[in-house]
């Protein structure tokens, strides 16, 4: 599933290829269930003949400002991504939204499983409030992050993935943050000491920055990351060389290595 680093990469693609160009035509392809409160006629009316002038991101949501008339919102679900083409052909089977520009290029939102969302909003802030999203993982100070941890129960894995508390991380990058911080996925929040909370915050910022730099491609991530090994046959921990383990934590599969992440004391 695309998480914060992936969506930040899509944001960069949109900024590089989709802004300040007049949208000649909009195509929606079997996307009805992705529109929610938005309807197809509103999308056509508010996009065609207009330009996208700016971008924003909050957690896993990408926003594109429609010159003078609100914002387009994209959520990528399990399989979504954006793709740019320099010609007027946009044939991939799972494109659900295609913006055709007057210069002959196009920008496509591809979402094979159609678990994402397409919406319109008056502002990113209004959308975030309506959805009840927590603060973006990149916007928190260390003190704010530590305060959130101290105020909650449950496991650290569950906290990192709860979009109402912290927007942006999912299953993959929460595992990497915990691996880098040396904290087991099932560790209880109320058992974390000040040094562990600090390590968790710093690991989160490190992982997000490194993943964005690598354009969210596992093979381009640092050598000390677990993500490139995740789910691979004959996977090896980059520190001990042993096999990472998979467990169930907070209702999801979690990968970790006992050499860095000892099981919490019961």
C-alpha cells in the first residue's frame, strides 16, 4: 500500500509534470465507487479548461489545487500510483482518472484494485478535519510526538499505523521505523521510556527521509534497512545476517529481527 514516502514521490511527479498546464479533457474509467461524495460531472466541470497550480500532502493523501476552484484529492488505496505520458495515449487497463492536457501530454491515476479515492475539497485543512486525520508524521516536533505516545495505550505498532493519531505510516514503514529504533512491534506504549520515545521519533524521521530519497524503491534504500529484505526468500537481517521473523501485531503482519528488537517483558 502506498504510504507517506510513496505519496510524496507522486507529489513530486505531479509538480514536475502536471502543474500550470491547461486540462483539455478528463476521463473517468470505472471509477464510480472511488468518487464517494464527489460526482463525475463536478470533476469534469471543475477540472476541464483549468490548470493545477499547487500541491499539498497530508499523510497518504495527495492534494492538487485547481486554479481558483478548490482542490483535487487522491488517495491511492492498496495499489494506486500516478504516471505521466508525453503523448495523448493513456491505455493501461487500470487507469481510473486521466487528465489530458492541451499540450498533448497526460497524467494518469492508476488504481488496479480500485480501493483508493478521488474527491474534491475546498481546502486540504477542511478535508483533513472531515476525515479525522491525525497530524502528518513529518510535521510533528519531538515533544509533540512524545506526548502522543504518553497519552495512549496499546502497542507501538498499532499507534504508528493509526491514521487518526498519526497520518502517513502503514504496515511497511512502521516496521522499518521499529527496526531502526530497536523496538519490538508488540511493545506497549506505556512501557516506553524517554530514550525509547526519542529513538522512535528519530527513527521515524530517518526512515521517511531515506525512503523519499530512494523514491520509495526498496532496492535503493540504505543497506541497514530491513525493507529490501521484507518477504524475500532467504531474507537476511542487515545487522546479524539471520532471518527476519513475521508475527501478527495489532491485527497486521509485522516483520522484525530479534537481534535488534527483543520481545517485551510480560
